[in-house]
């Protein structure tokens, strides 16, 4: 896997972890669920090279 792809995946993980933690702190289980549902597709886009 290319270094750029790894960096993008790491940045995605950090972004989603921050957003999930914020949603948990706000007691927003609905937002947590939405973020959890979105994450695999976002990661797959990076792996496919679809995301900028």
C-alpha cells in the first residue's frame, strides 16, 4: 500500500474518531450510528483511489 494511501486512511480514522467522540459527548447516538455506517465506505473510497 502506498504511503499516501496509508496517510489518508490514518487521517480518516482520526477524523472519524474525533467526530464519534464528540457525538458520544453530546449523547448523540444517532450521529454515532451514522458515522459508524459511513466509515467503511469512506475508507473503501480511499483504497480505490476515488477520494481526493
